[in-house]
């Protein structure tokens, strides 16, 4: 009962889901969305085609500083690992607004694909293909096409910068998560070496804490409560490290792609 109370109090103290005033990521995204709105109206005028495209743009430009784990998240994950209680497991698996942020590109891709289906020869079709080229780099679901195919289609449709955009380096969320079977590898893959090494060391420390007392207890036939407590702490800590490592790897891949895209946009002010 006390553990549940501590968990609920910790969750109540998690950061606000509201976007903070002055968030640089959000302000930049607003500027780009405004430019997209003007471009869409210039190319296609007001109407259903522009509206659908801007629906996709609102997802694609839904960017703000990503924060994954507060104190409540860590407590919930530790509690879920320690006791078999369904609601805690749900809380532990959720990142709140971070989950929405990580899935925003999937929402954008869905709407751009709808744009291509409903208006394949529309005036905004080349721009939708170009956006798909960027969006497919940060999606977390499986889609019928990929970034390279979309950029190639955009280039064929007349967007000259699509070829250069296709050469911009990027990181896959799927690859980052797969590598996180060894905590820290996903972060190293995305260029966050110090973060990755720290997670590796932490995982090794908890693994040692779980294994050494267990092996000692088996060898000496002395399963004292101290050894059991240390092994339990090690196992719980290891589960939390694994969970947070793959979630953070997703974040690292997303932010890598957004940084590279921002560099490209800064180097090409006329980019659509």
C-alpha cells in the first residue's frame, strides 16, 4: 500500500504536458508551418486540397522540446518491475506527451499519403512527396514506401532540392531500438556516445548486482535476505535501464533527424 502511494505521488509530480513558453523547437516549427500555409495557398488556393495538406503539415511541424522521463516515470517502472500490478505496468510503459511526439511523423505520413491518393495530380502533390521523404525517416510504424522512393518521386515532379535532401544523413528509430538490446548501443548509433557508455555501465552494474549474490547463494546454499534483496534491486534496476534505454534511443534518433533537417533548411532558405 505504501509503495502504491509513493508511486501515485511521484506520478503527480511529473512535468506538465503543456508546451513551455519560449520553447525554441516549437517557435521554429510555427515559423515553418506559417511558410507552408502561405506556399500551399499560393500553389493550390483555398480548398480541400490545401486543407488536407495543412492537416499533414500540422502533424509534421508539431515539434517541441522532447522530455521523456520524470521522477514519476522511473518510480512507476521500478514498481512495475518489482510487483505484478497491471495499472503500474501501463504507467511504466507510457511516456505521456513524449509518445505523441514520437508518433507525430506517422500521423503526418498518413495524411500525406491520403493527399497522394486523393489528389495524385494536384498542385501540392510534389510537395507532399517531398515531405514524405523527410517524414519517413522518423516514423515508427511500417509504411508502403520509404524515404528514398519519396524523394525520388519529388525530384521527378520538379523539386530540385529533393536529390540533395535524400543525401542528408539520418537515423532509424527501428535500428536504434533493435540495437538497444544492449543498453547504450542505440545512443551510440545516434551519435550520443557519452550517453550510451553511461547506460552500458549502468546496465553492467545492475547485472552484476543481480548475478553475484545469486551465484554466491547457490554456491553456499545460503539464500539470506540480504542476498535476495541485492539480487532483486539488481533485476529491477536492469529492467528499468533496458526500458529507458530503448525509449531514449527513439528520442535520440528523432532528434538526430530533426537537427540534420534544420541544418539543411538553414543552408537552403528557399527549401519548400
